[in-house]
C-alpha cells in the first residue's frame, strides 16, 4: 500500500471491499498535491521562517516540532538568525503563550501571523495554547456523522466505518487495524467498471 491511493475512500474509513480499494493509477498525481502542501507547511521568505501548518519538519533554516493532537504545543528552533512567524487558527483560541528559550515574550500580531523578530541561531521559539476535544455534527453527502476534532486533527468519527480508520490521530489510544477476518473480499476491487455487474452474477 505504500505509495498507493484508494478507490474505496469513505468519510470515516478506507474500505478494502470497495471497487479498486487499493489503486496504483493515482500515484503519479496525488503525491504532487501532497508535495505542494508539504513545501508550504514551513517556508522561508525574506529572512523569515513561516510556519503555515503545525507539522514536524526540518529545513535548512529551522527545525519545527509539534505535539498535536495530544497537546497545543509547537516549537521552532532557528538554525540561523531570522524572524519567526506562526500562522494562528481559530481552534487555537485566544490564550496563546509565546516563549523564547523558556522565557515568556510578546509576539507581534500581523494579520493571522504571530511574529517574533530577531531570533538568534540556536534560539527556540515555543507556542502553547489550550487544546480541547470538540465533537460536532457534520453532514457529508447527505449522511450525518459525529466528528471529534482536536485542533486541526480528526481523532474520532461515529459511525466509525470499516477497515482502515485513517483518522486515528489520538496517540493515547491504540490504533485499530483490520484483520483478514474483517475483510469480506469478493474480488470486485480487481474488476473494471464494465466487469462489476458480471462479477456479481
């Protein structure tokens, strides 16, 4: 499955019983989109490290680590003198604390960025905030789901769906993996669109 994509993608899981549940036909395109997102997650522009998304990523200019979805925490360690900017989101709330090398500091707010100027090489900027689990009702394709969010991460969905639960992001809870007994495979995943009706007879 590494490098593969799916024709069995559902809101709450990836079904191994759906048509072309594991597909190789998309591997040339989908990674391009993922790379675009990855490249822009942490950027360096005009002497400023900009953290657009809370991810673990190391660049030539800085090392970014985070603790989502367990805690509202992110750190940026500069590898060279620079400014540091962190994009803030509504789910972070308003009680944001910024520290440099453990000491609380005041960051400038520029639009939806928190900006810390004149960070030295080796300095570590930390951002902390409250992070709560929020369960909301979502309607997708006419179906109702209860979705549990922790920040930008979905950590649970009800109903949970079958097979591969790709939203299992709560690191405190053991992941659920499918067993051979869980998958009632009929062969439809290997049939072409015009062959599916024949296979069901």
